[in-house]
C-alpha cells in the first residue's frame, strides 16, 4: 500500500471543508434570525433542517475518511 493520498481522499477533504463552512454559515444565519423582533419561525426551521442534512453529510464523509480499525 502507498502512503500517498488518493485523489478521491483529497476531493472528500475539500468537500468536507466546504460543508463545514456552510454549516457554520447556516448556524450564524439561524442565530441572526432568532434575535429579530419577529423571527420567521418557518425560515428558521428550514435553515435548521438544512443544517441537519449538512451534519449528516459531514458525518458520512468523515466516516469515509476514517480508516476502519480492527481490534
């Protein structure tokens, strides 16, 4: 086996970085909407749902990048 990173691993790491940034951006947007005088609960719910979907995708990618360890 070679220790050089495979192109698909590099692509997954790049995708992971983008997803984490988008997740943080959504978190900030939810926070900003929540402090408004009359927060739009439907919009907040949509953003939270999107955050959860991103978190799931982030977890899947992290699982792909983490090698299985046989004890």
